[in-house]
């Protein structure tokens, strides 16, 4: 299999001091063990946005899911989404290539630029959201409605610094931050349990699959980032299990805590952090979560640079991350409200990356990947692989049109009316999109196999 080669180091001390390469054509050091990967993904699974995203699970006020239904949706959505995430992590560990460079094997180098650009947009969008919610959390802790610009600026600077030494940042997460976050999460869990919470939607399961889709979409948003980190894993098994276990435990815990906090705040997502500061010494433990939120913005800025490396492989990543950090900070200073657009953004992410992952997984394990993907700079275009991806995207949007503009939603709703289709409780956009894209990819690989002139370079 052609890929960025693995670093071969016999001296563990030298290996521990290794940092991520500055250009795409440099071998990545294999320094991340299970504990490091577990800590990384556990930290990424707990986020302030995760708490506020509980609103996408609970539903609109007056039509809330029951607490049991909401927790079930969280567990199911996390398990499904994180299984996809872990497989993407495994592929990154096996190839040693960043996520978007991995797609060279699926689409060819030039066609891989299409998902690369989409991922750049996604990562920048998430980076802006992260800095915005960090500022929001900092304002809550400090008890002020002002100084937003200062909090955004400080978070942006810290984020950018972390991206200069990414493997060093992961080491800090493993040794110190994960412990502090765990303590804070345990504290809030105990305090919230003592206070209790109402269950206005008790017994209601209407909207369960929509809530599950929303949770899947959050996990899926990390799929096109996973290999950027697990390319440094010591083994593919450690990459898979470290990712799956760390992210699953953390996201389920984070979302359930977010649902409880939302119910305690009367269902008002804008007041959710008041539930955290409302308990004894809550501000101190919330401050821990606010400070560690920069690992989320770090991941998005760093992965934006890794995506750009697929376009310009020889540009120093420190230059890229510095410029991206400035861009994300400037955008976060200008964009203050994102609640309405956030839901549409989540849906769009899911519709793009759920079917893309299905195509990648099927082709890697059952198609051309078995013969060895070509990940070189001159990997030939595979136009046919765009078809199952497009089919999966269309199915997702048909079942659950993203609310990113009236014109977009209206076109898909017109199509639903044309074929006399009304979305029902069983019509999960994520699952059907994945299934259609996977089956279409199987059909394509079956047609490609007889035409293969021989094994690709490997």
C-alpha cells in the first residue's frame, strides 16, 4: 500500500521527543499509544458545544423527548457514529497518511480535492463555533456580558500555539487535562443528581430517530479528521480501540449531562450554563471545561492545515496553522449568534460525510483498497466513486433536508411532494444514506474488479 511511510525509530526516548512532520512527504513518528489516543478522544468527546447540543436531542419546548428516549438516542447515535469514527482512525493508522490524503486512494489525487475543500469549510466552521462557545462559557464563569472580544482573542491565541506542537499538546491532554476534565464531570454529575430534574416529555419517543441522527452527525464530524492523529498511532488496533472507547464514553456522558442541565434550566438552551454555575463551586469546575475546550478548536485548526496539505503538500504546517488560527479568530470576533444556523450546519455535515465514510469503508476493505490504494501525488482519478457518494448525499437530503436556506429546503420538500413521500419516524437519514452509499459502492467495486489490470502500487 502506497502511503506516507512510517517512522522507524528504535530509541523510545527519541521517539517521545518527535513532533508531527512539517510537510506531507515526511514520515510521521509513531508515538501515540492506547492511553494517549483514549485521552485525546475522550477530551474531544466532552465539549461545551456537546452540552448545548443536547437541545438537538431533547427537541423543541413543548414537544420534548422523554428522558429515557433521549438517553437511548444519545447512546445509539454515539455508538453508530463512533464506530464509523474508529474505522476511519484505523485506516489512518494503517496508511500513515492524513485524512484527506487517504482519500487519494478512493477518488484519485485531484478528485480528492472536492471532499478536501468541503472539510476545510467544515473545520473552519467548527473552529469558529468553538471559539464562540468558549467565549460564552468564559462570560458565564466571570459573570459578565462583556469582554467577549478578549475571551475570543485569548482562546484563538492558545489554540494556535497548540497547533505548533500537536503531539506535545496530545501528551499534555493525556497526563493532565483528561484527569482534570474527569474530576469536573464527576462533580457536575453528582451535583446535578442531587438537584434532580423535570421530565416534561416523559414517555414520548416521537422524534427519536431525528435525535439519533443529530448525535451521529456530531461523531461523524470527526471522521474526516481522525487519520490526522491516528497516523501517529503505534498500531491500528490501538487506534481503533483508543478512539472508539475514549470518544464513546465521553460523548455519552457529555450529552446526558447536557440534557439534565437543559431540563434544569427550563429547556432554554441560552441558559444551560446557569445549571453549571448554579451548584456549589460550579464556576470553578466549569472554568476547567472552558479552558480545555481549546482542544476542540485546536483539532479543527490543525486538521484544516492537514487538509490544505493535500492541496499543497510542501507548505510548512506551522505557517498554515498560524494563518488558519488568525482567520478563525477574526471570524469568531465577527460572528456572535449561531444557534439557528447550527442545526442546519449539523445536518449538512451528516449528509456529506456519512455517505462519504460508507464509500471509503466499503472500497478500502472490500474493493480497491484490498489490492492497495495509491496515495501518491499522481494517483489517477476514479470518477465512478463520486456516484455512490452523491447517491447517499441525495438520500440524506431527501429524508431530512438541511435547513441552510429556504431555497434549499424548499427544493427537497417539493421533491417529497412530487413522489408523495412524508418523512416518518422510521426514516433515519443517516442510516439510509449510509446503506444506499455502501450498496452503491459494492456495485461499483464489483464492476471495477474484472477491469483491474493488476494490483496497484503497494
